C-alpha cells in the first residue's frame, strides 16, 4: 500500500499566488523520502495540505488509503507532523504538551501518560518533563515536537526542516533516531535545506520547484546521473603550481589545498597514481559540494 | 471510551488548567471589582437610591452583578485562549488531530462555561456577604448561568477566529459587551425608562439573561421567562452555527 498519494494537487492562495500546480506524488509504505526544493517552491504548502493545515484548491490526497475529502479523520490518525516553526504552547510543561496531543488523538489519559513517558525518554527529554516549554533550548524544542508527533504511533511521520538550527551532535542523534524509526516500519517524509541530510537519510527524493515536481527518483539512480565530482584535497607539502594530469582539471585553492574535477568515466585510482608520481602526498579529501547538492543545482538550473 | 469524548475532555482539562494556573489574572480581578461595586453602589449609594422593583437596591443589582462577571469571563476565556492558540500556532495541534469541529467548539465553550462558573461562584460568595440569597428556582439559576456563559463563550470563539491581533480581541468586550451589559438592566429596572427606550432595550439580549437570572433568585422579572430562555437558546444555536461554519471553512485558522 502507498503511504501517500497525491494526484493533481493544486493550491492557489487568496492573493492569486499559485503555490502548487498539479503535483503527482507517490510514497510507498516504509520509505524514507525527501521532498526538496528552494524556498517558496511549495514544499510547506504540500505538507500543510496533507496535514489539514492548508485547504487545497483541487486534487486528491490519500494517506494509507484514507481519502482526505472522504475520511479526513483517518488521514489525521495516520500522520504525525513535525512542522518547521515551533507550534506548541510555550507556557505549558513539556509532559502536558505530549499528553494533550495524545488526548486529541483519542488516547485515554493513563495510556497517554505512559506513551508520553516513553517518547520523552527516547528523545532525552524526560528530565525536562515538568519544565515550561519556553525554557527548552532550540534542539530540545525540535525533539519535543518529534515526541508529540509520535505519541499516537502514526505510520507516516512528516518532518518539515527537522534539524534547522540544531547543532551537529543533536542533528546526528536525531538522524539515528529517525533511521531507527524507519527501520521499525514508520514511513518518513522530510523536507530539508541540508542536502547532505537528505543524501544520508533518504532512499528516494522528489524535487519541487515553482509548484511542480521536477524530479522524482531513487537516490542511487539520481546520484549516478552526476557527470562529475569536485574533490578538495589537503596536502602535506605546499604546492606552487598544480600538476598537469591528462583529462582532469586541477587548481590550487591555496598552497596546501588542491581542487580536482573528476569525470564519472575517470577513476580515482588514476588520480592518486598521478599525484604520487608527482610527489604529492594527500592528507585528506572531501567533496566540494555534497553530490546531491550538485545534482540539485543542476536540476533547478535546467528547470529554470 | 469514545475517541471524540477523550478529545473533548482533553480540551476541557487543558482550558481549565489554563485559567486555574493564572487565577490571579482570571478569577481574582472579578472578585475585587465586584466587592467594590457592592460597597460603592450597593451599600454607600444604594441606601440613598432606595428600593427598585420592590426590593433593596443592593438586592436588585446582585444577580446582574454576578451575571455580568459570568458574561465577561466566559467571553474573555475563549477569546484569549483561542486567539493565543492562533498567535502561538498551537491551535495546529488540534487541526492536525482527528478532532471534529463540533468537539473543538464544544471543548472551548465548556472551558468558558467553567471559568464563568468559577468566577460566578467566587463573586456569588462575595455577594452573600452583602445580600441574603434564597434562590426562588435553583434549577433556573443554573440553567440561565450555563446558557448565558455558553452564548458568550461561543461569541468569544467567533471573535477569536476573526481576530488578527490582540487589539481585535479587546474591541468587542470594550465597545459591545460592556455597553450592552450596563444597559441590560443590571443597575435599573427598564420600567424606569421612557416607553421608547423600553422598546429599544428589548433588543438587548443581556436584558433577558439578567432578568431570567434575577427571576431564578427572587421570582421577580421585567420580562417573561419563557421568552428569555427561548432567546438565549436562539442565540446559542445561531452563534454555534456561525462558529461551526467558520471552522468548516477554515476561516481565520487555515490558509
């Protein structure tokens, strides 16, 4: 069964702005799916419609077979939403926020308490359960929204920019948590500006631009479409001029940093053999841009 | 237990905890203001004003004073709570959950009624220091109490749906509710008014509520009780229909 199915989804706001121009999208059950796009592309509008926060102009939304028009309550039961902006009562204690959300989902108070404890413990917020939400750090507030979204154990979790503004350590622990959740069977859809996040977590991506899906493919398949990769090498000894290597473009960013453009049909082995032949010792290397970022820019460039 | 019933209970508990947590802002001011009203208008001035509708002036104003605080507090509870939910966006917690619009409305209105009840009881306690209460019909007192607070809680909900700023939630209480309450027969019997103004007063719904409440306590009223109850039920049904329509269309809460 598909976790999410969008058919010809359109949204025109009151001022006439056409945010979605007929989106078609299918997310299979169990998928870890990224919805990417520049600011204003229509990602949040699409998520808003799926989560019943935005009224669609036309089109069809189905979540695990529940039609948004015919069975809106079934759709809402199946979704857990972690929005981009903090949207809880800042003056309520952390535990109460999660328990109340369980109550809105129809879970009896006693069970709601047990579930809130379990979610807050998993997200390292149990010690803060009696603290007013406004006293939490940014990362804790994001985790609180995840705990709240999961308290009714939804089969589909939608996260809109879940790691925006959180530090690397928290981001990594959130990545691990989400990967575990996905392994346990929860379908996850996320939007993110951090393309390395999508590349690290998601198996499938759709790119939305100007209200249309411009790409929708498996991550591996997409990455194989990259024609070249740009590597940045850190050197042991300073270099005055880059060596000439046939078929590759090299330039010195500074005496200890070398940038190399490698086409897909060229091997890295040859690059390192040539560098060794020129007596250049490489200490470390990294991609200049994430591979997905490169592809993203290419796709948006083509779409424009 | 039915999921919608649990959701309703959750909203009511959440709303109740909200006004209980901030009781110095929600309950105490009404008690202080009413005490002052009783001392100044009831005791100091009331004795010079003389009887009204064959009763002491302080006895006459007591039911209206209680109902005035019920009206103000029921309205204020819902308008401030729902608007602050919109402002902080935590109303989205309800919109994404499987909670029907009727349950959302009923939950907030019930929260408003409970605040009206809490403040009404506190003010009633103050009134008991000044007035000897022996309710003529306790059932009618309770019915009017609940209907009045439900009407104004629903009105507060509609105001909150349309409000775009904190200024918008104070306009109706200041320019509509307060004048209507003061002209609704709290401090005088409409028999004192010239014939034209008596007729104009009959368009003020608060007049019916105050008189029905006064009848419940003393068995004395300017207007027919059946008519008063019908008007309250009519207002409640109409305002509820408007509120449900707004929720259904997502006006003021969805883009």
